[in-house]
C-alpha cells in the first residue's frame, strides 16, 4: 500500500509552503506527492517561484511528483494555466477537472479526487484514456471503491484517507464575503486561516471549514482503522491531505500501521495527539453521513459529539 | 404589457374569526360523512395518486385549517377521514394553513414550496411523507367541486354550483396561478 | 428566438408547461437515475412514453434527464434508463456521467445528447472535450459564470449553450458538492437528492421555526420571516469573522432582466429550474418567460408582474451572472 500526499489546499505563506515540502522530501515516508495550487488561481503566482525547487527536492528524495490542476476552471487565465500544466514534461499531471483531458490527449496522467468517478464504467473510460492513478471522490462508499478498484487492475486506485474532506467548490469566495471584500480585491484574507476557518451551526456545533472558494468538513477523515479492508479491496494508495499539523508524523503513523509496527488503536491515539481537537470521520466509506466515525469494522457508528465552543 | 397570467401576489383570504366562532358548535359527524365520501370517491377515481404516495400511502396526516375550529385526520390506504376538534398525538405529519390555501393546494392552484417560503404553510413531522402527498395531489388535478357534487346524484349540479360559489368566495376567483 | 426549456415533475406539470408555452420540457424517471429523485415525483416508463407522445403531438420536445452518477455494480439501471428514454422517443438525453455518455454514444449514436449542469463543464475546453468525445450537441452551463464569460464560451464552442434563468440557485459548482451527503449520507450525485426530505425536520419553537438537516440546525425563521429550502448552502451559520448567511441568502435566481444579454451572448436555450415544484409554479413561471421572450422579440418594453411569490426567501438574485456576486 502506497502513501501519497495531496496538495496543500490552504493559503500558506510561500516560504512556509516551500519549507513544508522540503521537509516532506527529507523525512516523510510517502511515495507520491501532489503539488500546486488547485483551489484558487489568484494564489498561484505566490508559489510559482518555489515549484521547481520543490519538485526537484521531492524527486531527488525518490518521491513521484504529480502536478495538480485547478479544481474549477472558468477564466481565460485559468484555462491557459491548465493548458501549460498539461504541456509540462518530467512530471505527471493530476487532473482535477476534465478541462485538462483534451490537452493531455491520452498521455499518462493521474486523476485527483475532484473528478466525478462513481462507477467502474467511468473509471475504465479514464483508464483507457491514459489515467495511471485515480484518487476517488471522498463521498464514495466502500462497496463502490472495491468494485472500481477491481475493474481497473492496471491503475493505482487511491482513497482520501486523512485530512478535512473537501466538500464543495464555488465561484464565490466566502473568505472575501465574510471580510466584506470583493473577490477581485480580496487582499488574500484566507492566509489568516492556515487550517481553514471554522463554521458553526446556530447551536454552536462545529460543522464545516471555509477555505476561500472551497468548503471542507470540520471533521478530519481518518481511514487508518479501515486500511486492512481497503487493502483487501485492491486499493493501492492512501492519500493524506495536508493540515496545519506535523504531516511528517502523520505519514509515519500511517506507515507504521500499514507495516505492522503499530496497531490501528495505537495509530489513532497518535493521530489524535498530532492533530488535536479535531474529531475523526469515516462515514462516507460506510455509506453513512460523512461526519460520522465508526471505529473498526464491527464498531458502531458514533455521532460527532457536539463541541460547545466559546460563544 | 400587462401579463394576466403572472402570479397574483398577496395571500389568500382567511375565514374571519367571528365566522369561525359561529361554526364552533356545529356537529362534526355530518361533515365527516360528506368528506369521507369525497375521499372514497377520489380514491376510486385516481388510483395513480395513491401509487405516487408509494411507501407513504399508510401515513396518517393531520391537517389543520388555522382559521377553522376543527381539523382533519386523513389516511390514504385504506382511505379514511375523520373530523376532530384537536389533532391527536402520534400522527406521522401535521400540515397547517388557512382553509383557502389548503383547498387551493388540493386543487393544485398554488405551489406548495411558495406557501412554505411565505410561511403560510407549516409542516411538522415526516416531511418526506408530506412532499409525497403534495406531489401526488398536484399530479391528480383534482376538481373538488366535481368530486363533491358527484356524491349527490341528481342534486349534483346545484351542489356543484354552490361549491364553486363557495370556493370562489373562499379562494377568490383564483389562487396563486390564475389562468 | 431562444428556446424555453421547462421543468416537469409530473405528467400534469408537463401538460401545464406545454399550455403555458414551453418549447421543450425536461423530466426524469421515478428512480435514482435523475437528480430530482423526490417522493411522489417523476415519471414511470408508461407515463414517459405517453407524455412524450402528447408533447410531440403539440409541437413540444421532451428532454429526459438521466443526470446522476451511476452507482458502481448497478450501472445497468442507468443503461436501462437510457435505452427506455430512447425508445420512448426522447428528443435528447441530459447526462452527467462520462461512462454513461460513452455508453449512449456507442449504443445510440443517433440520439441527441446534452451535457447536464451536473457535469460542471465551465469552459470551452471542457465543453469541447464532451463535444469531440461523445458528440454532445448542447451543454447546460453551471451557474458559476458571468454573462461575458457565457458569451466567450458560446463564441468558442461548437456546442449549443443552455443557461438557467429562474429558480433554485446552486451556490456551489453543480455536481461537485458533497455538503448534503456529509450531513445526511444522501447526495445529489449518487441518490439524486440534495437535502433529502427524509432528513429534514421543522421544529416550532418560541423563537419561530427551526429547520434541521441530518440533526444539524441550519436555520431559524421568525414567525413571518420568509423562508427558503432547507439546503446547507442557504443556512445561517457563525464563524469567528461573523455570522449569518455565510454562503448565500435564501434567494432564487431570476434572470428576466438579462434576457437581452443572453441573446446577444449567443445562448440557444433558457432553462427554468423546478421539477420539484407544483403545476401552479410551472404555469406561472413558464408563462412569464414566454411573455418576456415575446416582448424581447418585438422590441417592446416588458412590464411583467413579479415572480416574487415563487422565490425562496421571497427574494431574487442575478447570481453569478453578475460578476460582483463572487
């Protein structure tokens, strides 16, 4: 079972972003790393200067590097950016929107969790058109994951296994809206929230996370306890999505459990210590509401305990 | 350009409280018999309506006109209707609106979502059952005047005229969607 | 003249739409193959055949929406929906899933194919992909684009474009939203339902009506305050930066005032949302846009009564069509 690191979804300061990947290259036991700004095209210029160095460091460390494409492409500038990405040599593109496919014209590529692949027929279509790795949409239940993975044995099937779950993308920027700014003049206020902005219900229940034009879960997906059944289901890779915590340690914990150096309970305790205060979820995998968490295969579903925060 | 078809804004009239008060002592049994007959007849003539209810055909709905001193408990399968002073506990869903809005909904003259948005229609309990009922009714294109009058055999025509006059009085000449 | 594409959740609504002046009606089968899979709604196979025959007799076309993403191991259910819609005489199929488009293009090469809004094809490259790979003739544009962007897409695409002009407004890119399944386990993409009524509760409290979805409180309305659908993207929430309608107010899209701009942008068809709505809605909204289109054609001023009673929160918006919405 491989481990892959998804792209940073939040707006981190460029130097911090670069140093994060340098440390991943040097220390994290991950096989594949997807880099690039995929949430908001306005943020891209900040990271562009650092990308070559980051890619080189990761590749030198033996990691396979994927270049993530933008999730929602509508502006001319975004189309051009996506087209240029498809032309890059030396690293596979991770397609997050079908816009890329035409330019890729059947060349080998990876597919990210933002492309709708819900069944074996769609997966086979993408495999026939050059997909070598497919990270399935986070809302897919295990039964679907297993059917798809078995149908495309030559493609590495990946699931979203750690991190706040991306739930929606919009043309509207909620960070700008909350700060009463126009999107075109947003002053990049999303940089104030390197782990996203918590959104509560009217009853002060922790619920969602705002990240500019993207909405994520408040809970953190954690499929560590499900790794065994995922392996049996022919899943070949687990994706870890960067949060504002020690991701090197998160990767070590997953590797330890996958390699039998620790058990799932021990691993879960360590995960909870590294990314403290954020409840786990795996409801999507079990065809339940996504925010729920079920411990182990036979455990009962547990509702996320409402956390009363300061009002 | 004047568009005669556009939605006529503004709520339908409610029954004045004094009239409602005057209705309070009325015996409920005759009303129950007549409305029960109408329901049986709708059931016979519109089997598709009950197919559309699907798994919700056995739900018990409480329907409360907010401007009348009584309410209805309705079941689709088997078709049963009772008239009560107050809705009993244990119903699957409760629906309340003015009598005029309820009539207009039954005949598909108003859009249920629009009444929800304007807060003229209140739903509690099993929301899915209520939606199924509303969608089934909307497709059935019920004509209450025809359904009611047909119960009265040779007296049907005058009964129908009386009902239409009463409906016109309660709803106004038309509901939300005039035509 | 731009075509008017109207919703029908029932055969009766389809007849109402034709009466009110629809050029085409879109509808779906009564199962999880369509994205408005609500109780009591949609068409049996028999109703579909009869409704298409009736529409054709009256000069209207019927577009069948099979626009959810087929469940793994159950793809045949969607294949059957495609086969049955074709044999019922559908004028076009509205599809979202790549695998299903592939099936349709191979099995029924002469069947006209439209790309559903659920496919979220938001630029000329994505649209060209669908047109070149599956022969798609039309794309329903996601509600994330401004009118100038629509004009650019229409200029650059061989595909016809269809845009929403009225009704429910997805704030998130369509077909790419798991908010509903995060709270309830049921999603538009898989089960064809957003905010499934089975998971909605309304509670009357001293402060008014509280609406919840999957146990999460999503709004509270004072006694006479206008309300909207119990969808997460139009709920009230709080953050450290402020509280209220963080994503969008309860409003509906109404692009009546943009029809001229849409025509100049080269748009082929205008779509009214609302297969879950009643006949009264279909009748009034379709007639409204029929009159507005006639006025646009004759160059006369439109003085059309408001559709406000039919809108969520009794309010309307131009949504992403106006760039400042973002």
